[in-house]
C-alpha cells in the first residue's frame, strides 16, 4: 500500500515513516502543502496522511483542492490537540478520518487498516476502467471488448499509474521512483521502452485509449475522440 504523508515537522514525519515501512507500507514524505498537492494530484496513493498546519498551503485547502480535482484517495487528517472545530472542518472538506496529535503508532496503524479495508470494498474486483478498455492489475490483463493481452508486471504498474493519474502529466522521474524505487539505477529510456510496449498493445486491441508524450514533462493518458 502506498502512503503519502504531508507533515512539516520533519523529525515526526520521518519517525512515522520508519514505523510504517516496518509494517510493510511504502511511504513518500512531503513537508509543505504545495508539494503535497502536486503528489496527491498524481492519484497514485492508496491513503494520504495530511497535517492541517502546513507552510505554503494549509491542509484543509489542500484537501479541498484534491476533492475538487476528483481525487478520491482516502485522507487521514492530523489535527492539533483534538480540537473539535478542526475535526468538523476536515470532515466537511472531504477527510475520511482524523487523528489528534500526539498519537500512538498503533492507533495510526489501526486507522490505516480500516481505511484500507474500506477502499478495497469499493473496488469492483480490482478492475480499472478507462475509455473502452479494462485493466486487471491482479491478473496482469488488459482487455478491450473481446480482445485481451497479458501484460508484464512493469507494463501493468505503468498503465495503472497513468490511469490513476486521471489525465495528469506523470514525469519520467515519478514513474522511475514508483516502479523501481528511489535508489534504483534504472535510466529514463527504460520508461520509454515500456511506454512503447503499452502503446503497441493498446493499438493491437483497437482501444481508444492513447499515451501522449509531453516533451520535457512526461506522459499523460487520454481517450481518442470519435472520428480522430
């Protein structure tokens, strides 16, 4: 499960991240609201842990912007001293849960497990739909109408990343980090190769979905209009 934690208290954020990693979560940290929003808009995270008091953009504004852009990722809001007003504002703005600081690690882990179960119940057998195609990440299958292709793990992960991005440009750097990890020595041409593989398979199943290269920025998924 991929988690984004947006928290400006770096010592606390890093301590929580270590606990989550020991419990088999993948964690990305951001320390201000603007960078947290950029990451959240990618749509690649399973859960976001979000502090209210942040530099550059406060947590409530960040949360509202995510929901306004159609990002439905579950959000746990970190509130100061358990203040009722913060909790109410957070829930009204689209938060799924809240946790008052300071909190125990076990309580956070329990909240994450609960949100993870809730999210899985909302997923239709894990199938992702975009345009006229369907992606089955569990079985690595791409289909369109009556045609179907078996994908490699990296192809499937890349296509899932692009679909969950909801039309947002995903940079090569983000793709490398999400598919291979931060400390990898994989080069950008690996991304180009997998994009090429996916484009070929999308053409072969005659899907109206395409992957566009945005020069100097990355890749974005889209749907061909009728007659184009």
